[in-house]
């Protein structure tokens, strides 16, 4: 069931979104060569504590997961696409690092992700990240009253196709509000003009995830959570929580 949010609810989600933006900024600044992924999780926890917010990731157990998620952020490095569990790995020069996080504040949730490079970029990595960001922007631009979910999906999918990138097609964006994952789902590929109609007050997490090697699919790691690219090539993930409004898409997860 899709819940349409009141303007007050969207304002509350905006406050949760500010916390998410602060976490992503702090984690990104902390992510230098030699830093452990668990250190980045500590940075996120500190921002959440300071904001009086909680993590919708910590302890979360969706149907596909074998165990509750043990951290406050996902950190997905290089060929990891999404859902990486922060561990003792130390960042290296040239790593492609995807950080995904959420915050719950006063009962309302926001969810966003960013991918960046630590140190010196390798050939192709900047383009992969920039193209994924461009797909996120195109998806957001399509999130207007009168459009449908398929218009968002098609806008994202067209950019992947044009660039020759693959996707883990079973995973994509989602409705969001009191809970991190709500209806409707927002696939990263689809047909324009199809799917749920976009109305004022619909809150969505839009999140393209692109695989440099061009194959669609993924491989699940032994931890049961981390999705790796099927061919070992690098991947990028970008996400914002937005609201569809009469005045156009409103991005909630910015500072
Ligand atoms: Mg997310
Ligand atoms: Mg999400």
C-alpha cells in the first residue's frame, strides 16, 4: 500500500534528510587511505547520536537477509555494488567507495547514498561515478506530478544503456516514510508511462546502481548481504530521498 505524505510529514522527513546529508559528508571526509570501514561506521554513529536520530539500517532484516544488519551504514568497496558490511578492511589508494545510510528522526526516515574515490582515480572510475550521478539526477527530474514510476525507471535505464553499464536488476529504489522500505518500488529500468502514478506527497528513494563491466546481475557474498558485480568490475551507487510535489521534485537528503 502506498502512503501519500502530508506536507508536515515531508517537512519532518526533510529534517531526517539533513541528518543523512551530514552523515554522508562526515564519512566522506573521514574516508582516507588506511582508514578502516568500521571507523567510518563509528563516524556515522556519532553524527546520529549528536542529532538524536536512530539508524534504520542497524538491526534491519529484509526478507533476503540471513542476519540482522550489524552496522549503521553500508560501505561497498570496488566490485561491491550495495549492502557492504563495514569490517576491518583499510581503504587503499584508488578505491571506489559507496556509502549508503539512513536516519530516523521523530518517526520519519530518510535514505541516501554516495560513491566516491579515495585518493588517485583509476581510468573509468570517475566516468562510472559521474554517469551514475547523472542517472540519479535524470530519475529525480522525471519525478513530477502526472508522470508514473516507469518514467523514473526509464530515465535511469536509458543512461545505463547508453553508457554500456550493467545493473543488479532485482534491486532499486522504493517508497519511504515511517519505514525505510515502503511501496511502491522504483526499478532502475522500465517503460515510460507505466506503473504507479506520481502524486503530490509521494516520497521516494531513487537509487541507480551501475556496473562498469556491462553485465546485468550480481553475486551475493558469503555474508549473505553484500552484492558484488557478476564480473568483478567496479560499481557505483547514488541515492536521494525525494518528494513529488506540485512545485516539482523536492530533494530531502541535502544539507
Ligand atoms: Mg540507501
Ligand atoms: Mg534506499
